């Protein structure tokens, strides 16, 4: 099921098991580029860029990524992002499962 996160963002839990969760995140830009505020969580996160162009803030440094690129975030690592293309799609994999996404 695709869940509307906000006006410009949707997410779809595509798989979850006891210790692993895959989530597709769909972005579209409005009048301003979509910003994902810096945040952290206890889960480790692997991100695969399915489509679009993004910039990720990791430990205060900005990294540009595009289709086919991957990123890894350690547990509690502060990170954020912005969408630099009209639309974009990510596959985020979390371990352990993000219970807050199952509500």
C-alpha cells in the first residue's frame, strides 16, 4: 500500500521481516526543491537511487547522487537530503525494521 507522507512524498513498504525492511520512497518537487530535514534513527540504512538526482547531507558534508548510486548510514548517523530533479525514487532498506513505518 502506498502511503502519502506529505503533499510531495509517498512511501511504500515493499518488504519487511523480523530484522529487515525495504521501503520505496517517491518524491515530486513543488515550487521549491523537496528537503528531507536532517534526522537520525537507531536503524542502519542502505539507500539505492532508483531514479532522479539527490544531494544527501552526511556528517555535515553534501554528496550528490543519481540513478544507480547507493549510500549507507550507520545507526544514529545524522543525515538529510534534497531532491534536485522534478521527481525521484529511492529504495531504503532498514535494519532492524522501522516500526514507525508500519502504523
